[in-house]
């Protein structure tokens, strides 16, 4: 039985690397945000708007507890998931956790590529986005750093870079076991 949970800031590559990792390790991949959206038939933005952050975080916790019982799975947690309730401690008990510790530069590159699909960063200038990332990361790092494995993925802007990062992460996971 294998269970891995990937945590990290939005744009760190949790979904991208998670999918590649799942394929190589022959495990199922679940993105927690997608799972929530499928269960509630609403986008994360809609749930936030309707229930507020507190309401959304309760849903997120409940869904995390559901998927963290699945076997032979790689789960990509939402960027904020580890920072609420006892979620990070729970994930550490349930699975091998991996923090994708992307640099501010990598996060800027990735978030600029998908800016329009992320309500928290849409419409921000380059400088505003950089400041937003640095401030948010400073608040969240203590949670993320509790993960069993800390891995710097580097930029994941093409398949070759994703392949290289996936192979390096597999090596790191094997060294950790």
C-alpha cells in the first residue's frame, strides 16, 4: 500500500509533478481541489464565495480525510490545505508527505503562465505578484516544512524539465524510505 501527499504553494507544480509521478509509480492521482469540485459540483471560487473561507476550509478538511484513506494514490493538496486545522499533522500520519519548495522565481514563472485561472493572482502586476508570493510563503512555510520530504522542483515549463524533476523526486523518495 502506497500513499503520497504533495503539498506546496500554488504554482509549485503539485498537480503537474503529481500526475507524472503517479504514471511512473503506477498509482492513482487525485488533485484535492478537483475532487472537491466534482463532489460539490461547484468551483473552488464558487465555494469560497458561497461559504466564506471558513466554510470552504471545513469542506476541504472533510474531503482530505476522505481521500487520505484511499490506497495506492498520490494526492495533490491545495496550497492552503496544510495551514488549517491539524491538516499537516494528519497528512503526515496518513501518508509520506512531499513539500515542493519552489523558489519565488519558479512560482512567478508558473503563476504568470496560468494567471487567468487563479482568482488570487489574476490582475496582479509582476511586482504585486512577487510581493504576494513572498508574503504568503512566509506565513505558510512553517506548515509546508513539516513534510517528510522537501524537494525543489525547479521550473516545470516543458515536458523535458518535468521528466527530469519527476525522476529526481523518485530518487529522493527512494532515499527517504
